[in-house]
């Protein structure tokens, strides 16, 4: 996170991590497509012909918050292919939150696990325990017949502590939910360590109302957060519930 009081600007870095071809770049493309013009910057992608990210993608999103504060979100994807290990480390540096995009196809189980281990190790190298990083998991490609079922994914979510979202990025399903869920966790964590509300004076509820208004469909925060499967049963949205 970078806080520039003089420029009244807060910058938050979110990283989309996961195995090759799980749909990280597609998530950013969909967020770009569904957000309003005043919000989105240029989506920078660098790909080979067969859809594979060589370096990283970057999508900047900017929100004018209350009290003339700008909140800039920088969304990055890592290249999933095993050979790009050093790039992943680089992109992960300074991340405030991570969305792990898993491929729901049963055949990808081992690749998901290997990538998750890679994430854990790379964070540890930077002195961060995985459990301390705001993290959500997305099971993408739910549209495929070979995908793990939602019931199985719910069962798996009970075993971990991270919120889990089911998605089909190509059908625009679950993408905004994953993003807003991650941003919500990240905001809570930054608020605790940096006092976004107490010191900076940023109002969380107002900020998230603004965020959800910037995407097509304008669905309320509670509805978006409630689509997460969590071990503690809807823990994500608990503090918002009346
Ligand atoms: N069926 C299906 N295909 C998807 C979905 N999301 C992405 N894809 C496809 O999967 C392929 C890879 O998607 P990308 O978004 O490029 O994957 P990536 O995770 O960025 O891959 P790397 O850059 O190599 O790490 C593309 O052909 C996408 O169209 C989905 O929800 N369902
Ligand atoms: Mg990619």
C-alpha cells in the first residue's frame, strides 16, 4: 500500500495468482469490460498467441472517494507457466491482497496444488506467512463438464479459512464477487494496520457503495459477499448483516 497524503491518494496492489491457463487474465478482462469508463484505466496485457501471459497484466482502477481522496487499485496477474517463476516473485512483491484463481477441472487438481505451494513459498521468501495475507480463492471454469462440482468446492471451503468463490469468467460469473471479496478483506487488513478510517478518514461503507456502483449490474455489497463459501459460514458478510 502507498499512502500519499499530499496528493490525497491511496494505492492498493492486488495480485491474481494461480496455475497456467486458470483464467487470471480473463478475470481482469472481464473486470475491465464491466466497469465504468471513469473507473478503468488501460488494461495492459502482454501475451503470446496461445493466451499465455509472458510477463504480467495490469489493470488500474481509480475511485474518487469522499473527502477528495483518490483510491487507486492496481490489479496484476502473474504468468502461471512454471518457467516464469522469477516473474511471479517480482509481481507478488508488495501485494496487499491475493486472489488465487484455481482451475475447476478435476484434471488440474495437481497444478492448482503446485501453484498454491508456489504462492506460499514466494510469500514466505518475502517474510509473509500465507495466513496473514488477505486471500480469496476462486474456482474458475465452472461451465466445463469436467469441472469439480460446486458441492465439492463447498466441502473444500469448509476445510480452509479463505473465502471461496465459484466462477465462470468467460460467462462473467463470479468475477466481480471475487474482486469485491478480495478488496473487502484487504481493506479490513489495511484498516487494522494503517487506520484507513481512523487516521485517513476513509469511510468503508461509503467506499464500497461507490465501488459496487462502478460495475455493470450495480449489485449490493452484501449480495456479492454472500456468494462466498466460507468455513465459518458467511463470515465475510457477517459484520455487514443487519
Ligand atoms: N471454459 C472456460 N474457459 C475459460 C474460463 N476462463 C478462462 N477461460 C479460457 O482459458 C484460457 C486461458 O485463460 P487466461 O485468462 O489467459 O489464463 P491465465 O490464467 O491468464 O494463463 P497464464 O497467463 O498462462 O497464467 C483462455 O482460452 C480463456 O478463454 C472459464 O470460466 N471457462
Ligand atoms: Mg495470463
